């Protein structure tokens, strides 16, 4: 089955072309094309994503990225690549509604024309969070490097899955590819959002996560004892607004800690703030994930989402997994942030499950 996947939930215009085979017990994916057009430079002056600017960029980039991945323009000359498609998968939510609509409308127009050529073709609405969740499938050993991915052995279930991004912090217990239970989620700020906001406090450029990680390498993670919100709470929920506020108050009382102040002292103090904040934020994630793993006797830990690109988080979870003698699986760096490949994977799983979603923008869609 050949799938064209479209992702426009936020500030990445991403399309991917996949060949998917196999049943739910052993799905296989071969990446035939993967293109991402980033909008970072557009949104950086604003310190965050501006929805209407994101919409404008998606509208401009979608036809360009489509032509690059298919080998023909979106109208008139369809090209042999498009005629070979069996399905179009598109993100319907959650995300920024203006951005989501660009992808949804683009997919609908493509499908209308594709249906004339292939009456059996499908249009599949994909939950963006399921895209992140299933991206762990892309971490497996490949038959051809960076090309063909295999599902993990069933002995990896039950598993604890941690999804961490700019908009979500969710902990799940997975019994299989199609059965899971939400154990907890953030009650306020997501961990990725906290990274971005603290970066802004430190006068670091957008996006903040990579900048905090870079600066933290130069600092002492134990220099400042920032709070670990809800780390001892019996629930598996998270909260990051208090930690963010604690950093804000510290910087208010230590103005010399802003790295861009220019002095050597400010650089060192700023690095300590970044390192100490990161340590506090990640400790909560790791502690609750490990506790859930022990409680539910899980055989593996899955990590996904944009914050899964944080090297320190990956290392900490890998160390804990080795202590517990279980598997730790996270996708390659290319598949942590928003991408079309994960939407294609989730679209194929939804197709096999006969799980149909309304093809309309659903900004607040939940997992």
C-alpha cells in the first residue's frame, strides 16, 4: 500500500511517501520520500509560532513540497507517483486550527482527483498524537539503512509510553499497538512549552528546547535547587507552571544570570540556570515513567515527541531501562519533531483498524 502523508499541525510543512505492508501483528514501512519545510526563521522574530503566519507559509509551501516528493505539480500534471497512491493520510488534529485546515483542504483536493483514477483509494484522518506515539516503530533495525522499519517483538508489551512535546506531556500504558490507557498528563504547561518559555526568559532564540539543551551543557545541573512539581504525587500527572515561575523569580532576583548580558559571570550563571532547570524538568519525567514501569511490570519504555530529541532525557531513560533490564525505544532524531513519516505510519495503523475520523480540523483532538 502506497501512502502520501501530510502534516501541517504547527510550523512544519511535512510530506512523506511510504510503502506500508503487513497486518497489525507485523506492519512494515519503507520510506520512499520525506520532505520537511521548516518555518523557524519566519516565527523566530516573534519568539513563538504565529498561527496566521503558519497558515500563510503552509499555503505557500504545500504545492512546492508536494511537487518535490511526487515528481509533479498538485494540479493538471499528476505524475506517475500520485497515480500509484492507495491512500492519503492527513493530520486532522490536535494543533493550530488555521494550520490544520491548510493540510486538510489540500488533502481533500488531492483525494478528489485521485478518486477519479483509483476508486479504491482512501483518505485517512490522523491524530497527530498517534503519529508521535507510533513513531517508536521507526526506531527498529532496518533492512536497508534509513529505509525499511520493522515492528518490535510482541515481547515488548506491555509498555510505558511517554509523549513529550511543546503542547503535550502524556504517560500511557500500552498493551498492544491498538490498546492503551492514559495514566497521566500535564495539568498546565507541557514540558516543551516550559523549555520554550524559560529560553525566552534567558533571552535565547526560538525554538527554546535546543537552545536550553545547548546552554545546559556548559552549566552545573545542581547549582540551583529548582522545584520538582508533583514528583512525589501519587498520580501520574505533571505540572510545569510552578517550575517555570520559580525560574522567573530567580532571574528577577539575579539579573546578572542572563547570558546575553555579555559578561563571563552572566554566561556562567545563565548556563547554571539552564542546566538546573533542565535537570528539574527531566527528573520529574524520568521518575514518573520509571515508577509506572515498575507498577505495571512493563517490558519496555517508549519515548516520542519533540522533547524526545533532548539527549539528556534519552540518556537518563536508557540508563534506568538498563537497570530494570527492559527495552528502551526512541525514534531517530529525524522523527522526533513533526514529520510526515509518523503521520503515514499512524495512517496505516488507522486504516488497518478501520478507524475513520472526520476529515476536518480538530484543534483540541485528544489521544
